[in-house]
């Protein structure tokens, strides 16, 4: 693995951990404020799925561009 692949891996793992911690914090805070809550349901699906799709699409495009550029740099160095 080269530096770009390691950097992308660390970034993805960091983002996943950050989002997980935010979800956990929000749920714990809400349950502390409202102890009468017994059942936990999901958020509204339509708006959240659109946002998730946009974020995943952007991340895929950025990763693809970076990995493609890295391949071109390797090919240039091998030709010299």
C-alpha cells in the first residue's frame, strides 16, 4: 500500500468512527432528556437516504479521481 491508499483508509475509518460516535451521543442525550421513551425508531428515511446517497457518491468520485491520478504518477515514474 502506498501513502495515498493509507491516507484514504485512515480517512474512511476516521469518518465512520466519527459518525458512529455522533449517533451514539445524540441517542444517549435524547434518552437522558426523555426517560419516558421506551421504543427507539428510525429517522425519516426519504431525506436521510438522499443525503447518504449524495455523500457516498461524492466520496466514490473523489477516491476514484485520487486513485486514477496516483496510477498516472506511477506510470510516469516507470517510463523515466
